[in-house]
C-alpha cells in the first residue's frame, strides 16, 4: 500500500518526506522492501509488538510497514501538462491514498509560492488540478458509454453514474464527496479517478503552536474544509519532526516528554494513514519472531494466512486465535488456554485487529 505526499513548494512537503525517510531507514532490511530514492518505507507504530517482544523475547521483531511516495512537480496547469504535470498525475494514479501537506504557519523568511499563507487556496490549487484530470477521464468514458448504449441498454446505468460524477467535478468538488451505492462504486472502479482516493491533510504549524494547534486560525480552516470530504487533519510541526527523526529511541522519547507530547506527529500520520487505507494488523508470536501482518479490514482467515505463505492459504484447516487483550491480561498463552479463551476459527472467520493467530494447514 502506497501513500503519495503532495504539496505546493515551501509548505514543508520535502521536509516531511525527509522525516519519513530518516525514520524508515532501518526498515530497509525487511523482506521484499526495496527502497527507491523517492520512496520511504516506515514501520507502523504498534505498542502491542513491544509487549509481545517482552513476553516472548524473540530472535527478531518485525512491524507492519507502509510506503510513502514523494510526489513532486505540481504547478498550476499540471492537468494540462505544465511543469512536471504529466509525471505528477501518473505518480498520483499509482498511490492508494493522498497525504497533502498544507502550510499553516507564518514565517517571513520562507516565501510562499503565491506570496501569502492561505491553506484553502493551496488545497484548491492541488484539488483543481486533480479535478481537471478526472473530468477528462470521465468525458472520455462517457463518450464510449454513449456509443455502446446504441447496442446495449445496460450502459445507461454507467452513463447515469458518470454524469453524477461529472456534475460534482464541474461544481469544483472531489468525487470522494459523493455518496455512492455499491453498484455505482463498481462502475467507477476501473476509472481510477484521482479525486476518489482517500485523503489526509497535514497542517504544518510552528513549534510554539504545538500545545494548542486548534487555536491556529489556518488549522481551523483546514479542519472545516476536511469535514466536507470526511477527511482527517493532523496538525504537526514538520521542522520538529525532521529533528526527531534523526534521534535514537531514548533521545526521541526524552524530547517528546520535554515538549509535553505523548507521541510524535509522524507516528500519528503513519497510524492515520494505515487507518485511511482500511488496513489492520494481525499478529504472530513465538521465540523465532514476533510479527505484525498487514491485511485489509474484513479479510477472512484463509486470505490472511496467505499473507504468510500461499501454501498455508491453500492448505488452510483452521485458525487458532487469541485476543491480544486476553493474552496480556492472563500473562501467558498457557493461562489463556486453561481459561478456554483460545478460539478455533474456520474459513469464514473475519479477522479482527490484534488477533494473535496460529494457522493449521495441510502441506
């Protein structure tokens, strides 16, 4: 799963990506993780892994990971190929969600590309380019559907759905603001509309505003706007995050404590991004390894088993499942079993976040 970081020049996008890259450097050795210059792979913060590591003392602990892609090249007219427009739009198409960094701090030493700080104008600049690109996509598909309608009346539903989206785009609104039925979503699935992608807004504020970010008038504007898209806003100081990302774990905790913060803004962003993508983790625990495995919310047990190995999915017999909370409360797997808290689940079991699982399978 990939998230694309976007933003206008001088809003803190590059600094944000640098923070992510620094924080994720240690993840380079995880299986199947290839880091390219414009991709940062970071661990998803998960306190449960720390507790299980204390309990099992495994040879290694492997967290779930998530990828952030640094998407550069946005200027007005990107949808028409201005600047690096075509490249920008193609990179956006490849990600699953968008993280938009918006400048909410005042600093006369850092010139804004448009001459003044106005987060809603910045959001509109980026969103309009995506809307223009989507309008072109929808128009092309409408032309095809209208031609096909002459031969098959089933295309009328597709036309109605596309016209509904077109009206929204023409009103300057993203397609994600639409309330669509399951059937309409199915029609649009292959269009890969940019404004359908879920979005998370990062409100970049100054360090002295961290204690009361909601008092920042620019943050309030972004929060009000985000409500219209059912999106989340995370206020953070990007400059501070870059500094934190260079520290080791103990120094980072100490600095956060001095600032009166429970966790870094970057950790909040990673957690929120994981949620934004509709992801969750199930866990495996033992002396060889404690590990978090990433799956989509609603995944059934055999499919989850396939994340570990395709042979386990093919030969799936059952899943032995223990709730993380039950294990921590009882203190050991033996105690959990004695109290009858281990469940045997079959092929139709829908995995829950934090399930600790042992899959039984035929080779």
